[in-house]
């Protein structure tokens, strides 16, 4: 059963058995599992559960870091399917804000955009604001996505949005991440052309809207 397979994956992840995790994910890919289902039902679900165990002092931060590293090592298994999509000519830059070190959510968003035909540049964790601004200036994307996991970093996110908006008044900006499970979306009200994305379905609905039709 699927729940049994997830349980096996999760126990292997906690135990640090990268080989077993890899075999389970390869098996799922051989069944032609939907990539978004894989990301949500295995990668995201397991890492959220790992975070809960850490918060409850049931595992150490070392185990949390190990689980994250194993999960990141599994992404290349998925890439052959992700990059098969026909490209639509749109470009996105996805980044974590300054002092944000949880990058897997942003990586998954970048991959879902690629599945939908976008050319996506993922800048990773803790991107300095000035470097992000310069990168946007150079690459001229159609959209920028900012990932936020820790609510304490909300000021950095709002600062980044303001600086991007100063340079690119019409550039579309999407934001998302676990921080918005706790922070009310009203924090974004003073901003313009900023869209809070809470799920892959919301993301796909947004990019398939008339504003991004090819």
C-alpha cells in the first residue's frame, strides 16, 4: 500500500539510509508517478514530519540536516522528466531571501515551473539582496519567486520586495513558503503585484492565467 511505502521511505530517511530512499524513489518514478505528487507526498511530507520531530526534541538538528541532504540528493533522479517539457518562452528567477537556509521548497517551485515549460533559474539559499537585484537586472525575468520558511525573516522578504519593485515596477513577484502557514497574508497588502502562492495548483493556475498565456 502507498502508506506502507511512505512509512518505509520515512523510516529510511530518519535512519540515514540514502540507498533505501533512492531505491524507493526510483521505484515510484518507474510507476510514472506524477512529479507534483512525489514532491508533496514524499519530499515535503517527510521533511515537515522531520521538522515536527526536531521541534519536539525527538531528533537532533544533525538528523534534520541529514534528512534534508538526502532529500536534496534525490532531486537529480527526477530531472530527466522535468526537462522534457516544451518551453513556453517565459523565464523565472526563484530564490530564498537573505538568512533563509531552507531551500527545498523553492527548488520544488522551480521544478514545477520547468514542468510547465518555463526556463527557471534557482538561486538557492541565503541569496544576498544586492546580488539578487543585480541578477534580476541582468537576466530580465518575467517573474521572480521568493521563498520564506522562517517567519522571523519576514522583514527581509518585505525589504526584498520593495527593492525589486523600485527597480522593476511591473515585474510580477510570487512568494510562498512555510512561514505563511503562520503569518497572515495581510503582511503583503502594502506591496503591489505580489501574489502569495500556497500550493502547486495555485502556482499552475497563476502562470496559466491570461497574463502569462503564450
